């Protein structure tokens, strides 16, 4: 999972820093998740979706993931590139929190992480993973869920599936404009 996330979102820059950032990102998703699904072919992970059902969350579930995240931080804090990129990641989390507050809603579930290998895009991998997670959400009685995404991802995927863009924020990160979104979906 970490390698898929690294190749997809952290491929540039120092490989050691990129690996740590990808690991922190995956641990963040796992800390929030109560369910996980992967798509693999010949031992290679092609896609991952992590879902979180609010009624199944516990505070203690997050602790081991948070501790592992903390252990990954020191080399990032003592490197110029690591410090800068970590600050960018913290800004993304802040923007996500702002978007969540803007909706002023409590959702039954969240898609905490969803990533498909660039080589597998357009082959139905993402659609199948997403459909499986929605089937699980339905089975568990989820009525509404949300997810965060941004313009570096294929956010049209969510538009195509009928999700509603409930909030968005434009940010100029490192001289590159980016828009962050909170999408909402309903299951009946």
C-alpha cells in the first residue's frame, strides 16, 4: 500500500522522504478506517480503498497508527525538504478539517483513502473497489458518507457516480494552485 501511495502522490523529491510521507499518509487512512479492500494482480497492489463506519470507531483503534506516525517524523523534521513537505501535508489536513466543519454535518461513514495505480486506471479496478465498499456500507446501514479529494486526483470519478460536491477550498501550495473538495454520497 505504501509503495502504491508513494508512486501515486509522492514520487518526486528525495526517495527517503517520499517513503516516509507515503507511510504517514497510509497510517492516517488506517487510523481512521474500520474496513479495507485491495485489488491485487500477481502480488502487486493495484488499488486500495479504506472506509470508516462511524458506529464502529473506537478511540483506542487509532493509537498504534498514531505512534507509528510519530516514529516516522524525526528525519522529516530535521531535513529542509522533509520539513517543507510535512508542512504541506499538515496544511492538507487543516483544509480537510475546514471543509468538514463547513458542511456542519455528521456522516455515517467516510472513504478515508482511495488510490488506484496509474497503470490500472481505466480498467475498472477503481469502480469495482468503490462499488464493493458502497455495498459494505449499505450492508452496515450507512445512509450518508463523505470523502476528501483534490484536483491532483481523478475527482471526476465522483461526479460520474453522482456524489455531491458539498464544499471546496482553493489553495496555492508551493506556487501551484490546487482545489480541495469534500464530496457527499447517499445510500438508500
